[in-house]
C-alpha cells in the first residue's frame, strides 16, 4: 500500500486539505474521514492524468 503526505486544517465546520505533492489542488470534507476520502479521490484523478497540466512540488539538488 502506498502512502502520501497531506496537509489539513479545520475552518469552522469544514476540514480542508491538500496533498503535499500537489499543493495547488485543495479539497474539503464535513469530517476528517470525509476529507481523507476526498483526498484519495483527488490523488487518483491527479495521478491518472484525468486533470490536465497538473502542477507538482518536488526537490532539486543544487550542491
């Protein structure tokens, strides 16, 4: 099973988050469990090519 990092926070009655590798693509849920399910769906869409021109975060070795 693969794992990915995500960032999340609560704003009023909603849980909001994004995948660390894809910080431009946010989702939300009414509960933390719903947010996690929405993040799984978002990951599937982003990694499958269903969303065009996906922007990512990566690391670059410079020295």
